[in-house]
């Protein structure tokens, strides 16, 4: 994961207003990498890999609160310049 680039992307995100929020997203992204046993650059390189990662992370999160998935989605946007679609909207 490109932590410095991701940090800069999060700092530029108007929806994130505190350093604590940035630190939290970085921490969640690192945790997701550990669970997936895969670098996030590999995860976000294809929509299929991204969808598989979202499914795998679901087993480690509260069904109503998905901070690791949200952090990985932010990383996807940082790397690909677009939002990853909701799982129900994926056509892979």
C-alpha cells in the first residue's frame, strides 16, 4: 500500500475532517491487508479482486458497520479515481 499517497488523498478528501479520521482509515487499511494477506494495490487492481476482498472482510466486521471495507473503498478511489460500486450493483 502506498501509505504516503493514501494519506495525502485522505487529507484532500473534503468528507474527512480530522487527523484522527485519517489515522483510523490508514489503520483499518493496514488491518485489511493483514486479513487478506495481500497488498491493497493488488486488491484494487481489478474489480473481481476487490469484490472478493469485500466478501472476505465481511466475515471480520459488524454487519452494520464496515470500517475496513470503507477504508479499502477509499484506497480503491485513490488508486482508480472512481468509487467502487456497491456489492449489489457489481456486474462481474
